[in-house]
């Protein structure tokens, strides 16, 4: 997992190309960066999802759900755009958020920035 964090930590200082678009990922240290899942190789993506699931320890009710099933569920949510991978350069941590959670966080950051000016 340490190698994954080092790789993702590099994202906030690089210009990357996705399709025909270049994206400057250099951000303020307080900005959370959305990492497109399709930018990550399968091994890294799997490790991020697995780490999140194991960290969260989600309870799925009266019957057990295998780790593989949970990973597949998160992969489908990522593919549909319901869940996004984020990286926080300040803490050097990855997280999975719903699209709504990310939008709410970004709106709060904008509001906080406006109030500081």
C-alpha cells in the first residue's frame, strides 16, 4: 500500500494526459484531488478498493458478503460514476466518496474560501 500512496502522492505535482486532454494536477495542499479510476492499473485500483473496504468494515446485514463481492460492487459503482477515488495531498490518503459527498465537500471548500477573502 505504501507504493500506492507514493504513486498517488506524485499526482498532485504532475501534468497528466487523459485522452486528448491535459490536466494539471498541481493543487493547493488543501485540495482533494479526484483520481479517475481509469488512470489506475488494475492492481492499484484493486488495492485501493480493498483497503477502503477493510478500513470501513461495512456490515452488510444478516448474511456475510465476501471481500471479492464487495470489491466487485465498488467497481460497478466506480464504473457508473456513483463513487469516486480521491486523494488528499495534505494527509497523503486515498478515499472513496460518493459523487454527492465530493460535490458537498467541494462546495464547502468554496464557501470557506469565499469567507476568507
